[in-house]
C-alpha cells in the first residue's frame, strides 16, 4: 500500500514504515504529524484518485530527526570580466517515518 501525499508544497510517494526526508517541519522530534492532502491511494491494485484530494484519507507520521542536507555549491563566473562568485547552501530537512495510511 502506498500513497501520494502533498507535504509542505511537494508531492511524495510514501509507504508505511518507510522514512522520508521532507522540508523542515515545525513539529518537535518524537511528535506525530498528520497529513490530509492525499492525492492518490493504492491498496494492492485498488487505486483511489482524488479530485484534487481523496476525501477521508490521511497519512500519519512520526518526526525522527531534524537535520541539514548535503552542501550545494553555486559558482557564477563571467569570462574575461574578472567576476567570480561562490555561494553554498544546505537545505534544512526533517526525517519522518510513515506510521499509517488510512483511506
């Protein structure tokens, strides 16, 4: 069983007991969070597609940790002009584990 869920503006394919890295959530570590914007639910071949969401469906998850992603380097250069600029970024992420998909 899996579901397509909208979490913090992004769509994720989630399965029960699987961890997912999402953009930083406001919840503390160890808290349970519930997502109501379920776009699709597949229960062993029985597919429910929402328009835009599946009514009555929700996904509950537990916050495991808050962490930072890998560093992404952005390098800009204009040749023959002497212009160079280096910038780095680390995205703030939250690791959640999907506990239950209810449809």
